C-alpha cells in the first residue's frame, strides 16, 4: 500500500512532466506495477507496447481444450503443447495460461429459511491429532446445529467410527430434549455407503438409528457444501472461538470444556436473523417444536467380533484386553463405549475394562492373570500328581506333609515319579508308608528305603534310563545276549576246533532273564 501523497506524485509526473512509467517507478522507489495500477484507477490513457508471448501461437489450441475439458490442469496442457513445439518452462506457461483461462460465472444462492424444529445439520470436523500416552491419535468432532435457532452441539472423538457419529446425535438430542424432523448430512460413509445421482444406498446402521428416533436422513448433493452452510459456518466458528489456543489434558477434559462453551458463549451470541435476540432465546422457542425422544436411547457402543488366540486377550482398537483363560480359541463380542470395554461370550459378560486410547498396551484384570498363572502351574504338575496318587495313594499325604514344611513340591513330584519308574508302584507304596510312619517325609528318605530293600534281596540299585516318554519304548522287552557265547569266540582265536561243552549251543545254563 502507498500513501495518497505518492499517488499524487505519480499522477503529476505522468500527466504534467510526461515521464515514462519505469522512470516514475525508479524515482519514487516503487514497483512499476504500482504505477500502472494508480494510472489505471485514475483512468489515464496509456499506450501499451506489449511484446508477443510464447503462448500466443498455441493459444487457440489451449482455449479449445479448456472449452472441451474445463477441469484440465495447466500442467497437462503444458506437456500437450510441448509435444506441439512449445519451448518455454512450466512456470512460465502457467503464468501465461492463467491470463486466458475461462473463469466460471459467479453463482447466486437463495437464503434458505427453516421452521422451528424442522431441520438439523450434522458433519464431522477435523482438528489434527493429539498425543495419548505414547500414541498419536486423530482428533475429530461431531458438530450438530439446529438450523432455526443455530444452537451448536460439539462432541470430540479419537476416531470416525459410525458408532461415534451416532453417539454425537444421541447426546445432542438429549441435550435439547428433542429430535428434529430432518437431519441434513454429508455423503460420508457413516450415513451413505454409495451414491449414483439420486440413487442412494444408506448405511444400514444409520437407517436403523433414524427409524428409532423417527427423523428423515437427507444427504446433500455431492460437492454442494452450500446446502449445509450453517454447519460449515459453525465449524469455522468452533475453530476460531473455541478450539484455537485452548489447552486440554485429555479427551474427557476437552469434551467437558466443549459442554461449558456450548452452554455459555455459543448460546449467548446474537441470533443471525435478528441481532436483538440471542440463540438461547430462539432455542427455548424451538424446543417445543422438536419431536419427543423415545423411552430408550439407541445403543451406540462399538460392536466387534474378535477371535481369541492362544493367549487370553482380545484385541480392540490397537490394544489388548484380558479375558478369563477358559475363553481362548473362541470368538467373543466386544462392546466398547467412550469409557469402558465389555467382552461378551455365550450371552453373558465375561470381562469389563476401562477403555484405553493408547496403542499397543495390555489392559489386564488381576483376577484373569491369577487364574492363568494357577492354570499353568496346575497344568504342569497335575499329570504327575495324578499319576502318583493312582500308583501310590500314600503319596498324596507325603506331598501334603512336604507342603506344610515349605518344600518344593515340583521337585519332590519329579523325584517320586523317577522312583516310580525305577522301582514300581508296589515298592514305592511300601517305602512311602514306612517314611510316613517314621515321620521323615522326604523323597530322599523314600529312595533310601527302596535301595535298602533292593540290596537286602541281593539286587543292585536301580538306575533308571533317561528314555523318552514314549509308550512304545517303555513297553519294549530287551533280552540280553548270553555271555558264554563270547567264550567260544575266544577259544576259536586260541586254535581250538570244536565248541566247548560250556558254549551257548551245548550249555545247560539257562538264558539270562528278560529285562523290561
């Protein structure tokens, strides 16, 4: 901007002194376009000596393409002209072409007026992202505006799920204690799944919601934001008057501040139709015209069927929530509200957690974790304890005595199982009974009794082989070879001819017993 004194000097130097434009610009230290603008506004006749531009030979082609394809971009036209001999740069071509691009005619709009309680306009608004713990979540809001009174309802969310869109409706209706007859919405997936001209396929959930509250869902025409201009202007009003430079701790704190703002400043502003009235006064007039709400609100919890893997957790919205370990490898239903997550299975609730908006966290119930730990410990020792109790009933009493003394039951069970494999169930039962009678409950005492009894019968101590836990190997009979056959081999190397009477073939010594 230049002052009035500079404009006066430009006009004087041009008309009185007949200075050229560039000389005036250099003398007054302004750009030559400033001098041209001042002279044009004053209506000064000037002789323009414009040089021909590089686009002029291609201008008929460019205008014809824009006539046939009004939305054709200048960058595509540039390459089409390059193929036909244009040698300038892209930036130069864009600057020249912008002077000749046809401008669409300005469209005039009628001011629409609605009756009280007739219509509400609803839309999503994006407000960037925010940090929740270690995660970064989108921050969006459902904005609902009553078209007559201009009352605004605002509710923030961390996602654009259809259930969140419906929850914004429900809370707005409950705030105003009534529902409008028409809800004007954009062609978003929460309301419209597909549209070809006037043929519309609504979201089935949104249709059920509209039937529950008895209102008509009415999507605007594509790319016609002017049809819902009241919610568009309200979103801009929210950005400037509420969200700008307003600190908040979390989503709940932001929504609490939004409620205070909607009930205060947003209602106390002047009504656009008559500045002598306020939006609050017109809302009180409109309340009586709204439809009555049904007795029960529409359920707006997010519903997801989730398969539980081998670990007792269900995954929802990037986080894991614990369930009882008995529900692994099954499909459960997750119902998530703004503050809690419920897990249903078999028609009953199996888990309930506080909802987390972070990413990659595990939300656990201490009872579920304790049940899992107990189940894993029991699974590790149950088979061995059950086998001991069936083979030697006295082992249960022995383990109870060990537990009273604080001994390691897992180690004791393993040692008793190895003794059972080496000495048999009958011998183990007798040894356990003896140590209990002598009040020395310890696996070492049981082993001592077993080895003592085996030595009394003249047999060496048993050394169990570390065989795999395979029934085919444990039931295998191994018959050792008679050692007398090796005597025949020795005599054959010593030069003796026939077999000795004590050889395997002619010996009266019986074979060694089979070893199982």
